[in-house]
C-alpha cells in the first residue's frame, strides 16, 4: 500500500498528455526539458495573477472603491497588500 | 489634511491606544471583546451557531424545512406509528416554525438533491439572501506563450545543407489553459463588509497600542495586530493624504490584504492536488483569523501548472 502511495505521488509531477502532445507537436518531436517546464510554470503563474489583478482591482487600488458597510455608512476602501506567503512549487 | 493625535484613557492593564485622527472612531470592534470574549474560545456559542447553521441546511432554506425534508426522505417509505411520533416531535420542537416552511420550494429542492452536478440556479431560493452572497467565481482561460527553438512545422525534420544543420529561428506558440478558477477580491470585500457579523469585527482605523503601567513616565509601544503595525498606520496615512476623488467626501479606509498560497494534497490516495490562493484581511484580529470556525479565510483562486493542467478542480460551494 505504501509503495502505491509513492507511485502516485511521483506520477503527479509528470506532464499530462495534453500539454506533452502540444509541446511535441510544435517542437518537431521533442518534449520540454526541466528548465523549460520551470519557465512555463512561472509564465503561467504570472498570467494567472494578471487575471486576478484585473482592472477592477487596479481601480480600487488607485482610486478606492465605495462600499456600503453593514452599519449603513458608505466608505471608500483602498486595497493594500500587506503580506504574501507562498511556496515555490517549481523548485 | 492634518491628522491630530488622540490618546484613549489607560485601562486596568495600563494599555492605551493612540489614533492619528481628528476624533475617535465611532466604529470600534474591540469594544465587542468585553462582551464577547467567549468568541475567542472554541466552545460554540448558541447565537453564532444559529446564524451559521441557516446556511448549512442548503439546499433547504432553513432548519424547519430540513427537518421535514429529512423526515420525508430518511424515515422509510412505510408510515408507522413510530414515524408518526417522529413527525409530531418535529413540528412540536422549539426549533420548528411553520412560517419557515411556507415558501419552501420542495420540488426544486428534491431536484437539486437528486442532481449530481452543482446546480447554478439564477432563481433565488433564499427569500432574504443578500445579492452579493456567493458571487464572483469565474472560470477564465489563461494563455501563455511557449517558445520553441526550431521553426519547422510539426513533423518536418531539420533540413541539412552541406552536412551542417541549418540554424533555424525560434517560434512561439500560444498554449491556453481552459479553466482558471478565480474570484474577484472586490466581491469578497463587498460581501464581508455587507455582513453585519463580519463588519462589526473589521478594524477601519489602525492605532498604536501603548503600555504605561503604574507610575511609569513613558509608554512602551506594543505590537500584536496588523492594525497596530507601522505598515498599516503608514498605509492609512498615505490614503488620507491622497487627493480627494472628485466630489467624494466619504471616509477613506485601507482594506489590508494578506495572501497565501500553498500546494496541498486533497486526498491520501488520489492524485488530486490543489494550489489555492487564500486571502485574509489584515483588518481582522489575528485571534479571529486563527479560528477556522469563523471562516475568515477566503479562497481567491486555484492556480494551475503546465505540469498539472489536468488536475481535477473541485466544484466550489
């Protein structure tokens, strides 16, 4: 049972067929090397962050956003980032 | 705008707060601590339990509806005296209110219970539901540019001339991940501030916390909460000093974001792995943030990797 657990864990980090196929199709037969995967994961991570930090977020960051609070008072809230703790899964 | 310095009275422990404002805030979450200390404990308090439980009966809108529905579905198909007594127990229980079941849409609930997929229903089941509740999850395709060294079209072999491999230009292809799940941070903030229970604990103004015991001549600055920190005070000051938005005289506040992401295994055996992005608000006390039962941790997104794009993404509540 323990062996089985380890096997599945290792498999997790292998490329799924879909991306592998895409890469092989465009590279003329070669799969991506480790450095390329690291690079692509980083690109993808930042592309996803770009989706989160959308125009609405930036507007609220720069000009604030008016929100009606539960006490019936409208206030202008400015988003500010204080902490970001993260792992680095590409390592 | 010049900000004054306002000190509160010292309390029993010699603690006082220093605000940089022209008056003390009218909204003071810490006042609740005096009456609500048991919130810091893990012993459930009836009022909190009651408030939270309303949502836990979904798809039933309330406890009364759930009790009846459960009796109908789970108590066997044959009527018996025993079953009849259970029904009597339900409708005579103090938790049961016939007003609660007047508007319950039984057929809709049964359909939803029988459906295996997450039903996204525009029709609002809850009579008193806040329109911002549950809003904001989106599934967006995300594209990246993937560089390739050779420019040859797929399957063609590198051309050779005079025994040497021709140096070819690289090319770039776009790879798209169909479904990146994420939520608008603004909608999370809106939802939080519209919620009375959450808003009353939300610190709108940071302050310095000082300790000056007994006859001490000077005070010592204490740190402990984000909203006592130099970083928060500085952000607050910066926001107060921003040029006013045209025609806007509303109070201005900082919404402090604290983000965290950590890849996590969902199961012991499967390959299901998630890389969620969490969000806490620095305006909440750490004692409340650290209490899982208060649900102050918001999920903002589920990141994907090229090496894990097929990972199963669970359906969100």
